[in-house]
C-alpha cells in the first residue's frame, strides 16, 4: 500500500501530518460548528452556563519517568486543555485499556498518582471504564481522560483570537517533558537530571485572568512543541508571530541534551507550560502575576503578534538573522504523551 493510504506514526506527532489527518479525514465526517473551532477543548452553553469539554488519550512509553507517570500526565493534560479556554476544570472521566498480565502494583501506583494529581488540581474523577485485552493487544496500559469545566464571567479565550500587537508569553523553560521521556526510554543519563514538567495549570490561569481581561489566546505546547503550537495559532488567527530567540527559556540541561541528540527544543513536547497572547498594555502585569506563581516562575515575554506574514511564525536569531519556524514535519519522538 502507498504511504498516503495508511496511518503512520507521523499522524500522531501533533505536527503537519496530524493536522492534515484531522482536516482531510476526521473533520469531513464529523463536521459541526462546535468542532470547527479546533481548540484543545470545545466551548458551549447550557442555559446560563458556559462550559468547556475536552478529551485526550495517553499512550506514553515508558509509563514511569523522571518526575511523573502516565497517571499524572492523564489528569494534568485534560485539566490544562480546559484551562486554556479560561475554564475552571471540575470533573473528569477516566478510561483504561490494560494488557493482560499487567502488574497490579503498577496499576495501583498509577491510580494513586491520578488521585493525588486530581486533588492538587482541585478536580474529581467521577466516572470511568476499564477494558482488559490479550497480551500484545496493547502495550501495558493506555488511559483516556475527558473533562468538563465552567467558564466564569465573560472570558472568550481561543486560538482564533490572537491580535496584532499582542505580546507572546511563555510560562517557563521548554522541552523538559520530551527530554525526560527520551532519557528514560533510551537509558540515557545527563549531567543534570531532567524531569517532566507535567503540572496542572488551572491555578496559574485563574490568577492571570484575575489581573487582566486582555488575555486573547492560550495553549499548552504539548506534541510538536512550542513552534508547532504557535503555528496552529498563527493559522487559526490569521496573524504573523515574531519570536526573539534569546528570550525563549531553555534550561542548560535540555539545551545540552538536544545538541547531543540532534533535536530542536522548539519542537520538543511540554506538559506543564502555557503560551499566552496578551494585549500589550497588560503584558507586564500578567508576566509579574505568572512569575509569582509556582508554575510560572520562569515566565518571560518571547515575542509579539504582527499583521504581516499571516499564518507564519518567524524568529529573530541571536546573530541577527531571521528563521522561519514551520510545523513539525515527521515524528521526533513517538508516544510522548
């Protein structure tokens, strides 16, 4: 069969192949006004209540890694997808597909992690499902979480709302999660221990929204990393995004690991960081708010939204040049989340 006739790992990368699969295969079948927003969660109204709903599946390998596991990842991932719409996450579901022979002790460890993470995030897991398949039918354990949250006030935050003049903020150093997974999977050791950044960001978002009504868009840069996520928003909002390379925070450990492995940290996955597009007049106070929060201490302003080069992301390099940042092409690291 031809490559275009089958599903490839590239289709799960979060990059260009994923977007083509979504637009060419899934959307024509399920097309509706709520789905077409293409944000990480869908916003809808029931009576006087404005709600956000999201779902995600987790197949990460290995299931235990420095600083976390598949359980905390599943809870944080869905909490963050809701928070990126300005929602207060309330309830989650949890579905498990488990391979026959999976150690009971590992399952209990994962469930304990989910319980603790849900408590930290202030959400409850209120329904779920479990399936067991034959050995080899799944690799250890896969988890799906869905969540619902309440949007309070008049917040309207979407990847379609970035506006020329907005400052682009990131909540901390990028690439930690992807390198943590890779180092565990490949048995690599670096001079400094690199841990996942997986964290619930709803508390940080709530604080940001208290100090500003000028937050137009937010997204957590997971699969495909910072560069791919910014491309998504540039396309959704039909704007250009200009970054400053020397303002993008990357830890020495991640930078060194990427240089050694031939990876670009701009395309490495994160699980506890957010990007915010904020009206320029509010950027400094939102930044100060972020830096005062435990999950935003390393926050910085990394660029701005411009009216030229619509649908494109470009970066002013340290040496004074300009680099075009496209979506991730191919799959740097499969099963990252």
